[in-house]
């Protein structure tokens, strides 16, 4: 046989091997093909039965937590907001609050869906995290569970962006924080779902001009706690510089180290998603069931409209997350 034919057959065999290998691997950047009303900022996601629910910061100049529903996880539509009218007790702690409630986090635990949310005003740490809960999201009956934690201008942290995590022993914890001295963590009482015990510091950016780290999300997998955070500037449309970073720890209280071994208290954090030409400033992520991740980004093809994005989440052989 001619050498040229051998070369041709060799290339075809190699191409076939490459194609078979690629088919055996999980697809990279597996964006879910979403449709419907996708305008959602600071999203958190869960399932009740076969129904998907996503919660996010309310619309500008309105009150309430935005709620979206889907029967298949891809086609979404809005439902009535939670808190169509402000709760009277909010003003006892944040008298200057106006507009929607921020950054809800939804989690099922001990027979109820717990929704942590933030009440604040932009750029201020005179803030609070509140709690509402329900036995069934589809019922629309939410119980006001009151104040969880607050911060004032005398504190060096900001009580917003609460995120519920259940540890390996089945105990609940709440991470939270935005700018100032960074991300905090506190153990919760199993019955009240309110803080008990001390505050731990788990992530900060001491060398950044304004300490730009917020929106913590912790998930437990195979002996590690993974802390996802958002770095840099949110909420500026196409001028946003938000990005998602992560580290991990054997203990829920830290230390959390990135892939290079840098402590997240010292500004460490491996970048997971810094966006692309279309999706600018991705962040305020929420990992669900360790196999998908939801976050918002600003759509360069739609005047910077915030839109929720959902991806399959994969893990490499060393146990690090990737799309």
C-alpha cells in the first residue's frame, strides 16, 4: 500500500479515537437552553416534586422577592412575588430601605423550604437578613420567621447575601457577607434556624481597594466544603466586572484554599466563570445538588439586561468544580 494511503488511514483512525473520547467526556460549558421570562438577579434555585422554582432580587422600584416557576427547568415564567408589601418590622432596623428585597436563598431542610433574604440600601452596611418559610412553595403560603441577623455602621461586615448550608452532620449554618471585612459564617439552631454561637470569617480580600467579595455559597461534596463567592463589581450592567471564584476546606469553618493553596482569607480564589463576549459579569451563584449552577449575567445582546443562566456543573479528578 502507498505511504500516502497509510497516512490517510492513520489520520482517520486518530480522528475516530479523538471523537470517541470526546463523546465519552461531559460537555464543557453545558448551558441549559432557557426560554420565557429570564430576568432574574441574584438567583437561587430548588425543586419541589417535578416543579422547578427560582427566586431572585425584586425588580427596581418595586417591592418583593421575584419568584419564577418552570415545569421542565428550561421554560420559565413569573409568579406572584413574596412580600408584595413591606413588612412593618424591617424599618426598625433599616429605616432608609426602599425598593425590592435582595438576594434570596432557598433550601429545603427538616420538612420546610427556608428562604433567607436581605433588606438594605446600596453601598450601606446598615442591613438585615430576614427569614420566611413554607411547607410547600406551590401553596404560596409563606410564614414570616423574622430577623436572623443584622449589621450597623459600627460593624465591619454587611449582613446581606445569606446562604444556608447543611453540614455533613446534618446541622444548618448560614454564610453571608458583602465587601467590608468579607464573608462570615455562623451555626444555626435546628429549630429556629437562627444563629447560635460565634461568627467565623472565611473569605476576604484585604489587598483589594474595597474588599470586593460577596454572595457566598457553600456546598459539601466527598469530604470537602466548597465555598463559591463573587469578586469585584456587580449591578453596573455591561460595565460590571463580577466573576465567580472558589476554594475548599475539610472543615466548614475553614480555612478555604484555592487550587494554588492560597487562603481565601488572604484574597485567594480560583476563577470559575469570568463571563464572555455575550454574558458580562456573571455572579451571585447558587449550586444545586452538586450538579448544576445558576447565576446571573448581563446580556450584551440585550442592553445589559440581567438574566439567569443555568449550567451543568462537573468535577475533575482532583475534586475541583468546572463547567
